[in-house]
């Protein structure tokens, strides 16, 4: 399992725009680099990132071999109601990781 870091506010006012920053530790091997034995290292990249807010997708990104290792993604969304944001990374070799964070709306 890769190490994922997500930074976002724990609380917000209804209608407030919040910034969300997500980073995952992943080598992102392009499939073009030769290994120590001279053979090409197999491709191993994260291909997709999605964020859902109480089951509704609010952000998605398709990633390609040119993306750097440990991809960092920052985006904004509107705080609508108290709920859970779910962050999912999916990639080669069956890789998938999901993190969840709660957001509380202040009165």
C-alpha cells in the first residue's frame, strides 16, 4: 500500500470554497527506463485519481507516463453539507488505494 497524504479543512461554512491537496508516494515507472540488468523496467503508473463528496464525483484526473513520481494534485470544491470526501487512486498491476476524510459544515 502506498502512502497517501490529503490536506483539507476539517470544517467549513456552507457555500465556502475549500482547497484540497492530495499526494501519494508512488514510483511512477514509465516503462522506458532500463533496469540494473539492462532490461526495461515494466510500466507501473497511477492512471486515474477521483474525489467524491458524499458519493458525487467532484474531481477526476487521468494521469499518463509523463507525470512525475509521487503525484501531487490540488483542486477546489464547494462545501455544501457535512459529509465524507473519498479519494481514490487507481493504476497498473491492479493498484488501487482509497482514503476518506470527513468535512463538517459549521452553522
